[in-house]
């Protein structure tokens, strides 16, 4: 029986599909070919599909400055652009859930956005950034509920990182509250905008004592070497 199945497979199956005699005997040659090729195509599609990367902005204290860095993609399918312009200076407006990163020509999408999420990410007023980089991306919830992307942006395209830097400032001075804030306007993961405000990690209370202890040990070591050198010379 096994020899018959193998002979049937050799006759009916085209080379390259990889299915054996059992499938041919049970399902028939035509059905086997269709199933095998469908599986191959499905596997190829799964491998080539790119994962979604929702847009996320991280705001954190970097030395004496506050730096906001954003990257990811937007799904703007079904949204209608209201205007295009040369862009605004990067800024932040925590009390209205608004932030603008980068610079350059931009297109504004609103009206059909209907975003849902927190009303703010702090109590701070409007502050213009000291500097910025990357393509202009903006989001505002409380005032217009809109999303801004670079002019000519193609839905689902991964954007290069954009930044906004606020020199000689802190999260407290800018009125930004630590936490994660997410706004969505659809079911897809990239129909969202997230702001992640990272708390500054304080130095451990024992670190200065540890550093002082190391310094004292070093002092004792140097003193011992000097004393040994003095005795040897005598």
C-alpha cells in the first residue's frame, strides 16, 4: 500500500511543492496542490509583514535640560487633512495635551480624528523649545484633537526620530507630570499617540558615603606608601 501511495505521489505531484503520497491519496492531486501552494504563499506573507510601530514620545531629564524624543508611525487612513504649512517652532503645552517636535513642512489632520485619551499630561503652559531636530510631528488633544505629520507622509511609514530640547529646565518647571499618556483614534495600534514621561532617577543616598569611603581608603594607601618610602630612605 505504501509503495502504491509513493507511486501516486510521484505521478501526480509537481516537483517543489513538498507534499507526500498520503496527502495525495486522501485529498486527491488537485486539492493537494492547491493546499500546498496556499500554505507556501501564506508563510511568505507572514515573513514579509512588518510589525506595527506606534508613535511614542519619551520626555526625560538629560543633564540640565529636558529632552522630548519621538519616533514611530501613524495610520492616517480615512482622515482628512485640513491644511499644510511650513510648520511651527517645537513646543510643549502639557495642560492641553499638546506637543510639537522637529521642524519643516507639515500637514494637519483633524475633524475625523475623534481621539480619546487623557485631557493633559501636566499643568504647564505653552513653552517653546530651545532647539529641535527631525521631521515635524505634533499632537494636540484638548484644543483641536489633531495629529500633524510631515508633508507628503505616507500612512504606515516609519518616521525618523524627532526631538525638542528645553534648555536649563526641569519637568517640574515645565509643569509635566510623570506617567504614560496614550491617545487613540482607531482600533489599529498605529492609530495612537503616546507620551511617556520618565522620572529622573535620584542618586542613592548611600552613594556619597561610598565615594567618600573610597577616597579615604585611597588617602590611607598613599600615606602608607610615603611612610614606607621615608623609612627605606632612612
